[in-house]
C-alpha cells in the first residue's frame, strides 16, 4: 500500500510532465505507423532500395523469419534475439507485417521520448525544447529510417538509452546496482551495431575514469568492458542455437580477420 501511495504521489506531482511525454509519444508513434504503412503499400510490400539502397528486406527477415538467413549478425550482433521475440508476441494479435510496423513504430517513438529526456537533462537554462524536438522528428534520417525496416532506429534507441543513463551516472558515487546497469548498457550498445560499443567505451571514460568519486577506476573500467562483452558473446551463442544462420559476431570477426584480412 505504501508503494502504491508513493507512486500515486509521484504521478500527481509530475502530472503535466507525464501528460506531455504521453502526447509526444503518441504523435511520434502515429507518424511512424503512417510512414511505415504507406511506404510498404506504395512499394507493394517490397521496401528494398526505397531509401538509398537500404537492405530493408534483410532487416524485415531478421525481425520476422526464424529460418531466414541472418548473416548480418556479423555486424549487428544481437539484433535478431533482441527484436524477433517481441514481433512473435505481437503476431499473436496482429498479422505480419502489421506486428513489425507496430513494434518498430514503438521503438521509433521511444527514441523521441529518450531524446527529449536527454535534452531535458542537459537543459540547465530552461530553453523551449519544442522546436528542437520538431527538428529531430522531422529530420531526414528520422523520417527515412522510420519509413523502412532497418537497424538504424534500434541502434538509435540503445544509444539514447546509454547517454541518458550515462548523464545520471557522471560525477556520482557508483554502487553495485549502478555497475550492473552499466554492464547491461554495454550489452545494449553492442547488440545492434558493433561500432556503437566504442561510444560506450567513451561514455565509460567520463563515467568511470573522470569520476573522482569512483575508487579502483582502471579495475572497474576494464571489468565493465570485459563483463558486458562476455555477456554479449554468450547471448550470441544462444542466438546461434535458436537461429542457426545467425553468426556469432565474435568468432565471425576472428575468422574474418584470420582468413580474409580485406
């Protein structure tokens, strides 16, 4: 009962802000659904090359097809295991590709909310954020990658989540729960695109190495990198069992370096 009362008071105290976030989410969600739906209709369901040669059919296969060829996990390590199960659940209620459209629209709308929360955290002078949000929602990359099935929106989601958590951890004395959160963030960072993991390492430099309140900085820094990458490799092994065509990005990278240095 105490938890319910605390939650009720929290909602009551932040009612206007919560309503603003809900409105913002719904605007972005509906816009994303319309973009994905009409692009698919006008291209007869084949959105390949709809924008700049994007391999949308491959991404759609990764999102929906268990027995498809998920070879791109070489560079998008955990994309299949982190997305396809949610699409399966939505397929119980909605048909394909409607389930995929709803799922990607939800992620895209969540990106807008995360972008807003990041800006709000940085906004020390109470600048009006609405024009910046409008520019973000209507920017070419946001419109283009909200219109087709691609990995971009998912990578954006993990990065915005990473930056928001990172902002809250800068100059903070970290406990074990915070360390665990950073490990999970590291897994998220590498899950969609390998190169995003380097942004996570840069974030760790600010959160750990430049943080005067953290003891054993080097040990903590290296431990988080080791544990997050190890969990990612473990999940890649599990993904390979469920989806046999999904490469383990770690072993695939080693093989590629040894056998084909190009």
